[in-house]
C-alpha cells in the first residue's frame, strides 16, 4: 500500500440544479508529488476539491482519501487545507489561531515552529483581523502545515503576496514535497504551476481535458513562438498561413505565434535578407493551457 494514491476521484459526477459541475471526472493524487489542478473559472476545480475534502458527496462515482471515505476522521487528520477564502476570528491573535488548528491533529508541530516555517513568526502576537491580505495568507499557510499533513490542498496560496513572500512559499512547498508530503495546487499563476508541478491536470466544463507532466502538456501544443528582428510589417506577417498572432516585444522584436514554425521561418528568411535575432521557442504551459481549454469549448 506504500505507493497507493493518497486521494482519488473515480468517474465522479456532481450536479447543482441545471449545472453539471463535474461529469465522470477522474483524478488521482500520488504520494510526494505536487499536482497542479488548472482550469478556467467555473471549470469544476472547486467542486473536485470539495469532493476530496468530504465537503460534498458525488452524485455518481466515488471519492477516496487515503483509501477511506473523505468524511472519515482518520483521513481528515492527515490533510492540511488552505482555501482562497477563509473566515477566521478577527480578534484572536495569530498564535492562538494556529494553536486552535493544531489541536485537531494527533502530532502537530508547535505553533511557533509552523509560523517560523512559513515566515509568519513576526505576526504571532498580532490580532488576525489587523493583518494585511498577504499577511493573512502566510498565517493560513502556517495553519495548513501545523498538523504535519501527508496531503495538502492549496487554493491560490500566493494571491496577495509580494515577490519575496511568494518565493518563500515556493521554497517551503519544495521542502514539504522533499519530506514526502503530497500537494494539490490550484492557481491562476501558470508560471507557478510550471515551476513547481510534477504533474498537471487540466479541467474544463467538468471534464478532464489533459493530464501529464509540464513537458507532456507543452508537447500537446503544436504552436510555437518565433522571435526575430525584421523590417517586414507586422500586419503583413499576420496574414500569412500558419500564423496565429503577431506582436512587438518591449525590445522592438517581432513575436510570432505559429502552428507550423518551419514554413513561417522559411518565408521570413526569403522575404527579408536582413532578418536577424531569429529564435524559435517551444510553447509554455500558458500557451498549452489556453489551447487545451479553447479546444474544449
């Protein structure tokens, strides 16, 4: 059982009135990995997480947490959760908030250790309601890790954080993964998923669109980016076959997104003998996400 999934949805469906939030959706979370669950607003991400947390039950299919129904206390005591919105008592001091969450777990970290681990220790004595949005996110992060979870659900964990705090969260997540914790991450910062994720799952309209490593997601996309310096007008290049979009970068170079880069590069070289600075880049996760979710419409 060592390599068994720590969480899974199997052909799970969930309807709210006329809205089919999930439609035979399957997802597995493996030990010690960071899985980025990506999708446009309304795709079904929140519903999928709610089923895994036991906050909702599927109409059809199943949800399991450490091989158990998610409502079982034995399963719930092995997870940490950081949701995008959290209503916490504003008058309680930060250390008191973390202590209160720690009391739910059999072997928690000391509150001060969790606060130090997440960079929130300077806030320990302050009332929660007096904190900024970014400071509250760091405290919520400490509350998510204080129970020494084997699995964490993080919903937009770095929203409201400055660059230094974001980098600290990234480093902390990597330490948790190295220690064997599995993490399910939902984020609109696609560069965050690209930097951190072992696997990516893309959901649209309640169905799985694609799943795999970041490199495998990129490989699904035929579009590539061409960067060059040329005297050719952008409007003329935009009208060529195989060209999806054309724009100018900050340095004045032409940025071309194309479905057949070889044909476009040949035409560029033939049309402008003075063309220079030519570079062809593979699609990033952002391009892959856009193309995959557009195809599902």
